[in-house]
């Protein structure tokens, strides 16, 4: 009799069409995961283990329905919320950018909350699961990015609270916070008023470097790491 094969691990990755999300999806696929991407744009990955689902993540009805279909098909063992939006505005212009602030809050905070509420309880019931949220090292505050920083600070607080709720269940929740990373977001004209700061290592963070850490956090060797904010900063957080 042939040995019983374990079912493939299944991960949900938001923002998998570009940047950090695409790097995470590619890394997981290379490690044998089945990956389901939730994205507003066309998929850029072609792999037999990858399925894309096009939707607006701030449309919570559509997102809830998509996640329900995925969960009904088979359990998901991992959630990576990598979809992000950066809009900048200085004091004196914040009121003029209220729509941008609302969009960042919806994506970084409200959508993260919805995904956690849908996926963490089934993971708890299964006795295993991993969630990683992509934050930013500017959550402590940075000139010109107050609204963006506030959403990432809220995300970190949420993730640590969720980690505390599920800490005894075999489920972990962590945040990975990169410094300036070489993604299409850096070229977005909407952030032209706030140029990226090159990390002390002298180059931008590579998406694949962030993906490598995310992959580790989703694996068995990271079972004792939960409720943490881990920076991939190229030395940007070192004291000066």
C-alpha cells in the first residue's frame, strides 16, 4: 500500500499581483504550497499551484464570499495580508486627503480585521495556523505620513491582540515591517510628496527578503514566535 500523502498546505495571500505579495506567493509556491491570491489587478504569476481571485478587498461582501468559498473547498493553513496602499500628506493638507486616509484605513485595518475574523477561528478549531500581516517600520510615526503610520500602528495593535487570544491554540499571528522596499508603490505618483528613505545598508529592501522571513514565520520552526513585530529594515532602526 502506498504511503498516505499529506494534503497540500493552502495559503491565502492578498496583494499577490505585485511587490511583496507577489514575492511571498512565489516563495510559497516554490516550497510546495497551494496559494490563493486576492487582488484587484490581473495575476502576474503563472503556476499550477496558484489561483487568483480578482476583487476589491475593501468590498467586504465580495471578500467575505470569496473567503467562504475557499474555506468550504478545503482548510487554509496560512493568511498573509500583504496588500497595501500609501498616500501621503503634510499638516495643512490632511483634510484635503480624507478619502486617501479612509482608503488606507479600510485596506490596512478593516480588511485585516475581516480576514482575521473569518480565518483565525477555523485555524483555532484545527489546532494549527499562521497569520502574517505586512506592516511598516513607520508605524511609530514619520513626518508627512501620519495617516499611513496610524493605520500601520493600528494593524500592529490588532495583530498583537489577536495573537494573545489564540496563543494557546497552536495558531500564531505576527507582523513583518519592512523599511523602504523596491516595489511599484515607490513609483506611485500619489506619494511624490514623500520620497523613500534609503536604508543604511545603501539599497532598498528586496521583496524576496521580506518573503523569506514570511515563509519562515509560516513554517514549523516558528511555532514559538507570535505577537511580534519583526523589522526588515536594512539598519534603519539602529540607534544613531
